[in-house]
C-alpha cells in the first residue's frame, strides 16, 4: 500500500482486471498556484525574467495535475502521483480498506475538490489528493467496501 519512490509498474495487475473508475487530480485543486503563476506572468510584462518564472510555475502545475492518476478496479485502488521530478505509485487491495475519510479545506469547499483518505486504521493510508467531487468518491468507495 505504501507509495513506492520511482515505481512505474502497471496500474492493472491482470489483463482481465476490470477498471471501475479512473480519476485524475482536479485542476481546481491547483487554483492558488495558477493565480500565483499568473501574478508572475503579469509582472513579466515589465521584467522578462519574471515571465519565465511564471511560465515555469504554470508548467509544473499542469504537469503534476495531469500526470497524477487514481484507478479503482475490482481488486483495489491504484495511485500514481508526481512529486517534482519523482514518480510514486501505490496499491491498496479492497481487503485492507477499513476506513474512508474526506478532507476538504475552505478553498476546496468553494471549488468542489478535496482529498480522499483510504486505508486501514493506523498510519499507512492511501491519499487521493485534489479529487473533484470527493463526497461522491467517498460514497462510491464505501459502497464497494460493503
């Protein structure tokens, strides 16, 4: 279940394993970073080096958002995330899922995104970060647990 540094294995272990749901990190979860980079791009109109800084920040946000992926199958939950230039993947089988919780901050409540925390009781959990409509995902996972 733990996220393995640099692991790039397949999301689906078996050829016949059915993918029930495929999610990406919501771009809404990066709204503050997009606004921050827009500020630097605006300042770049006056100072070209700041334009470059803003474009780099914006590119990192889009890459991190588009390359993070969560897959729910009949066997369990797969997660792939990017942390700077490092890729981390994890798998949590359904038999180990004992708890599902939701974490939404103020911005997430306004824009409709949040983190879904799945796992056994204790420290080792799989966190699906920045998921759009997290309450629906929590309900879906709870239904699969039954």
